[in-house]
């Protein structure tokens, strides 16, 4: 639609610059690609590379792309201070370095998971009650 308008049309200039700025912010275009024609050259793969699911996998936080999706859906991943549970979340370039495990997640130093808590409880019982059992024998 924008490309059908004349180059000097104020609507094309305003909306075109906004679109290019947004594409640059998401890392889909470089600063050198500041024309609307470059937007037409974008492929689906360009958008898929900016998804949170892909970036979590590529950063090594997940073992596979499917594992990344599970981590995100189970609220283990945050972007900045915000916990994100949408795998299709498009990550901006400035937010990419702030992808980390959530503070409340067992992976991020939060409360241990169910199995780890059970093992810790069993170990503490064994340490406290283990001596008494040996005395009874």
C-alpha cells in the first residue's frame, strides 16, 4: 500500500519511516537498509530468527528448540525484568542481551524444584535420623 503512493506523499513518508524504524529496532533491517524496498525483501526466516523461542535456544539456555518453548511456557524465561510466557514474542535488539532465567525459576536461583526439594528433605532426615537408626541395631 505504501509503495503505491508517491514518494513525496506525507502519509508514505510518515508511515514508511515508522515501519523502517520498527524493523530496525527488531533487528530485521540494518541502518544501511533505510528504504521501503528492503521491507519487501524480508523473509519468514528473518522474523523466525527474532522469536524468543529461537533466541533462547541459540543462547544455549535450552537443549533444543522444543525445550526452549517448554521453558518459556513454564515461565522460566524473562526479558529484562518481565517474565515472558509467549514463545512467539519478538525480541528487540536492545532487549536481546537481557534474556535470562526468571528470578523465581529454579534455573535462576529461585525456589528449588519438586524433586530437588524432596531429595533435600530426604537427605536432611537421613543426616538427622540416620545416626539414631544405627544406634538401635
